[in-house]
C-alpha cells in the first residue's frame, strides 16, 4: 500500500533557500547547471590556526535584508538563516501574516549542531572567566531547538515546533517527519527543512577528524564527488525550508503545487562506516522504503539528487546502494551531486537537495557533477556527468547519507 492510499496526500507549495549561490531557487538551479561553484578558500572564520581550507561561505548574507522589523539580537547566525529561509518559503507559498494568524502553521527543522559557534562561545566564557560571566542570552541559543523556536516567534507560527538532530541527514529526516504528521492529520501546514552555519569550531573538528578535502594528505584540491580522485569534502552553510501542506487544503485555497511527497524511507549502518557492505545495505533499505511507500519501481524514477560530497567511503556506499537497485533497470537513473558546488552543509544538505530536485523538475534540466572526470571504477556505472543535461523529471529521488551510518531517501512527484 502506498502512502497516498493510507492517509492524507502531502504537497509542497513553496520553498525558501539561503545558499552560497544566492537565495532564488531558479537562479540557484541555473548557476548549478552552468557549473558555477561556491567553493573558495575560507576567509571569514576569524582564525589563523587552520591550514588553507576550501569551503562555501555565505559571505553575502545580511539578516536585516530578510528580517526587516524587530530585534535581531536574540537570533544567532543559525536562527537568522532559518528565519530568513522561512520568510522566503512563506512568501513563495502564499502564507501572508493574515493567513498565518488564522491557522496553525508549524516548523520542523533539521540541524546537526544548532549553533556550534554559540555553544562554544558560551562554554569558553564560562571556563575562562567563570560561570557568572557567561552571557544568559547565549545560553538560550545553546539548546538544539533554539533556531526553530526563534523562527516560530519571529513569524508568529503557532503550530507544531520540532527539531530533528540526526547528523547530516537531519534536513531530509525533518521533511519526512513533517510529511508523516500531515499525512496522519496531526498538522495541516508545516515548514520543514534544515539549517546549518559554518564556523571555525566545525571546520576545526572535521579537519582534525581527517574528513575534509586535503586533511589527510595536504592536497586541498576541490572535492570531486564520485570521482576516483576524491579525498574528502568541503563544508558549506545554508538554510532551506519547504512549505508542506495537506493536498486538499492547498487545493482549496488555490495554492500552486510544486510536487507531492509520495514516500520516504530510512536505513542504518550499525558499523557506522566501518563495514562497506553495511553502508550499502543502509542505503538500499532507505531506497526500498521510499519506493515501497510511494508504490513505485526503480525504473519509474526519472532522476536522483545524491548526497555524495567527496567522502571516500560515503560516496562509495551511496553509489553501490543505488546501483544495487537500479543496475539493470531501464532506463539508467540520471544522477547529480550538488555538494560538488555547494559543499557539505550538514543538516541543511538534504533539504537543499530537494529544492534542487524541484527546480530540475520545473526546468527539465539536471545539473552536472562539478569536476567529475573519472568515475571511481569501484562504483557501479552511474549515469553521472560533469555537464548538465536535459532530463524530463516527473518523479525524482533525494538521498541523504550520513557520516554516522544513517541513510534517508525521499521521493517527490509532479502532480498529474
């Protein structure tokens, strides 16, 4: 039985994204199809204790351009990113202040760390100067659900408020959870997605864990997902929120429907990356769950936006998982990996991938994988290309593969 046969249908009526390549989903898609990468040497972290490191910073972002009235002081950077993306999604989906006041609109936010910068500043001050010198305002934002709460306060959202912290899959998990809440009749309209800031503490941690491009051998070449030369990923920052609604309610108010969420699934690798076969199995479980819930076969899906970011083990597990279900399916599944141009934005990544998928559905064009020259021979023969290409996408797949064994998949379909 598919999800649409067991509960309310869930549709997407708008989206908002704050990314290193801008805040307009259509222009973001154009930039990715043109092969424009946001990767550059990190410059705004305010620290000189890191070797030269590539990343995707939001150098252009000014919160006041989006949050025009009210006191910004209680909002740290993560909350500002989230609230700004929420405002864009509300506007795009036709939820003005009057409509919001008359309905219960909620937020389900995915984030890996919340604000690591805020947490670190609070702890550092308490340790160095003593607990009595730590700023109370900073403490309020050290909790993981601070950004979702601040976003709800800012926009007057009185519905469900939830935060999902599941590592790098948090954004896609949040969307799946929100879809389930609507499908079960527990909510009518929910903003769902992810937000993550880029700060010194995060870069420092991933660098010393040997996960960033160049952190093992000093070669800070641009990350190349799926390529045989890949040697780690680059971090990015972003926020992406989508408005999910009960289909009947959305149709009644005359909303523009971008797509329907027809299924999602999850898997977990108990070895947390130590056993490649278990990593592949986790991806397969997530994909099989999404296909089963949507009532589709592999050959029914037109394209996929992968989570591949340049990780040696992670890219391989994801590619093999996809290959185990799609090799032999006709036609071959076209795939892209936008983290080649936007970096690994952690809890925001899966939601941002869904934005890119929806734009590919609208435009009939799938971005390429920036820098891909030599597909890793250990991977199955994925239909990947360095160049963008025309692809008619009526049913699309998003995969979010975590650093800690988690894997999620979600299927979106154009409305017939």
